[in-house]
């Protein structure tokens, strides 16, 4: 028998045999997989779990440090501020009544002498040149009317051209009256500072904080230091892509009037 005849005979035999029905194995396995991955909820267990979580969160809010960490978070423009936790101050023991007058919580501070601090700050320029260097409008306060233009102007690059305007005291030109920082979005200087928050307020409807604390300045030798031009309070607020920092030893009411009077250079 030739090979071709053998193959024909085998095919004829196979064609006459009966085979059982092939089961749907793929469909059966797919159905089992779907049923095993479907989440099964126990309503009673879920209710108990949510109740326990709610109780834990409520208990956490009763703990002062945890509550402060959750609630004492302030976002001003691109500034994110986490106030430090207050530390207990030991009460001094006196054998005799003290004759010293008590100090106030926010005493009126004195200005820092102009020389040599301003001479050591890098980026001194003119108001006109500063406006050419930055891509945002430089605003000047119109209150009080006799304030006039800043006496000293700086432009410093802290991943963004930061403008610093400084006004000197008319009667004591070696002392600083106030300074105004304008920091664009993206500057690392804003996110690096964690001042002590004193009070929340508003500037022209924008959220603001009344704070104290140093600020980074680039010195003429290339170093960056955290320093304060005036040992006073700071008003921080944001308008658009620019964050403002008004540093002075003025009252909050007067600082708000100055901040709300900012207008473009005429």
C-alpha cells in the first residue's frame, strides 16, 4: 500500500467515528475568574470600620499638637506656612516683687542702621532698571502721600527676579522706614520661609498674614543669608503670580493702608 492510499484510508476511518461534545472550558474559566475578583462587601463590617475611623479622627483632633498640625496651615500665594509649635516658657521665681515694667507681646521695634547692611546686599539698581529686568509690574504705595519713591532698589535672582524696595526715615536717613519685597511665582525664597504667624487678615480681599521672621537676601559676596531689614512685623499677601512682603515697624492698620494703596509706577 502506498503512503497516499494509507492516508486516505485513515481519513475515511476517522470520518466515521463519533466524538463527544467539546465542553466550553474557556467560558467556564472566565466566569470563575470574574466571580473570584468581584469585591464582596460586608455591610456590618464596613459600618464598624467607618465608625472606628471616625472615632480615631475625632480623638486626634482633641490632641492639641495634632490639631495644630492639621489646622494651622496657611497658604498665601505660593507660600505654604506651618507655624512652629509654642514651647512652654518657665516662670521665674522671684523672692521680692519686681519693679520692672512688663514687656508687651509686640513691642515697637527699632530700625536697623543702614550702614553697613544695605551696602552688603547685592543687586542694587534704579527703579527704572528694575522694571526693565522683571516681567511683572512694580507697584508703589500711594499712602501716605508724602512717602514718594523708594530710596534704594534691589533686584535679586532667587529662581525668579525678586524686587526689594527700601524707604529710609526722612529725619534719620541711616535708618530703614520699611521695605517691600515682590516675589514672582516659582522663586524658591518663598517656600523656604516659615514665619511665626501672629494674625490672619486681608489685603484688598486677598488672604494675608501678619507675621514675624527673617527673609533670604543675597549678599554682595555671593552668600545667601536670612535676615530682616527691620525688627518689626511683616504683612504677606499675594495678588496673581506675585507674592508681596511688607516689612515695617508700623501697626497692622497702617500696614494694611499701605498695602492696599499699591499702584503701578507713574
